[in-house]
C-alpha cells in the first residue's frame, strides 16, 4: 500500500462500493471534489467495507489469530501451507504481505471516513452520517492499534496538509484520543436531522442503533485497559454503560455483502478454495469446550466431512453434524510423516476414505459447509453478546454498572447462541433453547477469578463461533482466558510463545523511517511477534 493511501486525506479508488450513482458524471480531479458535485455519504459504505476487509479472510485473521488463540487448526500441508502462520507460528512464503493487509485496509477505511467528514463540512443536515463515519474511523484505527501498538494517529490522514511522514503516537495517546473522538461522535447524532441510507450494515441508518454501537465500542476499548490502568478502564466503562450500549440481539452490528457486485464474504471466499476447505478444522480446544457443557452451538457449528480427500475438498458437499462424533484437531501437527505427523497424536481418531483417496484428517471436525461457503453471508462485527460479557466483567469488578454480573453473563450466553442464525438459517438456535442453556450454566460468583474465567472463556467461544478471531485473540491477551498452551514446532517465529502482536509492515521502515524508529521504541519487547502493545502489560 503506497504512503499516499495510508496517510493522505484524498479520495480513494476503494470508495467504489457497488453503489455507483453519481460517479458516471464525475470527470474531474478527485482532489477538487466538493459536496456540490459529490454525495459524500457514498464513502461510508467504503469505510465499512474496508473494516470488513481488515477483520476477515486473508487479511490476517484466518491466517494468524484463528490458530494463535486455538479456535481453528490445520495441518497446513499441500496447497494450504500458509496456515502454518496460525497453527504452528511458522512463517509462510507471503507472511510479510499477509501481516500488512490489516494495516493497509484499516488506514484506507480511516481515510475514506475522513474524506466523508471533510467533504460534508459543516452541513447540519449531514451530522448523522458524519457521526457514523467517525465511529467507523475509530473502529478502523483502534483495530490496527490493537494489532500493532503505536501507529500514526495525530498526524495521520493529513497528507493534503503536507504531512506525509506522520509521527507514530504511543498507544495510550491513541486510545485516549480515539475515546474522546468516539464520545464526540455519539453526542453528534441528532434525531431532528435527516437519517442516512447509504449504510451497508443491518442498521440501515438507524441512529439509535448507531449510538448503541458507539457505546459498545467505548466499552470494549475501556475493558482493554483493565490490566494497564484499571482506573481509566473503570471511568470509560462506566461512561459507556450509562450511555446505553447494545441491549438485544437486534442491536448486533452486522455488515451485509454483495457478491454479485464484487463484494462477497471474505471468509467464504478464502475457505471455498478447495485446499483451504479441506485443511481448515475446528481446534480440539474449541470442540472440547463446547462438548463439556453439551453446548447447542456444537451441532450448529461443526461437522465431520464426508470420507476421503476428494469429497472433503468439494465445497458442495456437507458433512455430519451429530454431536457425538465431533472431534477437534489439535494444534501443532502436520502430515509430513515425522514426529509431528497427526497420525502420531495420542488420541488420533483415524483416517477416512481408502487408497489414494485416504484422508488422514478425515475424522476431525470442520466448520459446517453451510457457514463457510455462502459468499453472500453477512459478516458479524460486534454483538450484544460481547457487550453483555464485558458488562458482566465490569459488574464483577464492582464497578457502577446496572445489573449483576450473573444477569449480564446469562444475557451474553443466550445472545451468543441466538446470534449464530445470522450466519445461516441452518445454525438457528431458538431463544427458548438459548435461554434454557444459559439458565442451566450460570456464572460462578464464588470469587472474582472464578467469574473472570467463565466470562472470558465464553467471550472467546462466542467471538470464535462467528469468526471474529482477532477480537477473541485481543481479549485473550487482555484477560489471560482461556489458559492456552503454546504450540512448539520447529522453525517458529515467536520463540515457542503464542504471538502477542503483528509486526508493522516492513516498508514502514523505508517510507517513514524516522517516525517508525521512534514509534517502535514504545513497544514492550520491540517490533516482533512477542512484543506487547501498551494495554497488554506483562503479569
């Protein structure tokens, strides 16, 4: 990604997002576009899609965090060797490109949002779409700060002012700045001004829901800070809770896609590749977690593929989702006939198929084909379930939160199960079933540690269930739950430790060298896979 796209405030080619009304008559320098000849609200879908791109597919989450936090697993052989990055912390040939994707996508999204805000200027009738754009911008910048740590912030997105080599801000300053911007954006919504329609989320411009999203994002960012600055975390968490975060499954922030116009679901686009479809499996840790409590999500999410390599690689063939036969694939194995060959795993369940069609991983559970092959499946970004678990933790810590930790936890568990219907109708778990499961598995309130363990393990399972792998990993770094054992595999890039951050794109040292060097000095442990971002303080 060229510096122009990352740091300037110019209009991007990426704003062409399937709704091209008004573009045909534009034959002018983008730098000269003004509200008079361009409807700036078209940039909101662009910024939303950039965020969608940064959290899904090959942008990183499937190839990194999904395995780091032991939700997915892969023997990463054959045509899908790039899964070694996530399953074994062993670099693939294109690892530097993959780790740069989120950086590039999120800065693109932040720039698109910034351009919208500038184009619409002081037009009071556009205050609602500008507030939404600011929330999306905060989401993009917070996302990459959580991945990398220090980032260009206070001088970023200002290339049109001549700031082409912006300084890096330390993550504490980034967070405080983003939280202040978020608060301003939320307060900027006005019911007396027109709503907006260019919104690819299921909110469809609903101002009340956008405000709930803003407060839920504020809560998430507040809870990130619990182990580095509990006082600051408490201050912002209480503000978010009082403001009004998500209150039901209907408030979930979900982005719609449009495969017919070139904007399919990135996770499905990746997993539909036959090698990926064959190689990607649910991890042993995740399947064991669901089986331990007879969680209804097990049959909604997992299936054993049809026997043999050919059938298991065919995206048109579904498998068997019976609960009793599901087996998760342990992380850290391959199919190379050495000590780490999956057939040497102590609890190896055996192969499927015969002869040349024999599949060594044929009896391990994969994500159900119905959930991973639909290119028009919406992408779940942030949910009431996540918000409920964060409120549960805040309440468990004794902060001023309406409702008890047990109540919020129960809400979260039920909502987590009900949310799966968004991925595909076949994954629907009724409200009655979800409520009954939540009631039968209440929060352990015997001690703070017992509560934190349950809350954050559920957060991990919930975010993992709808492929929000980066968020699952972020919360694991913050909370320490679930307690995971690192994979030890020859040739790893993280010293036998679970990676705790992504490295900053290599071209930053060339394009913005002095700022980069000053910025990475703030990273605990340096710009490597086991360095720590500011809020990820060592225990």
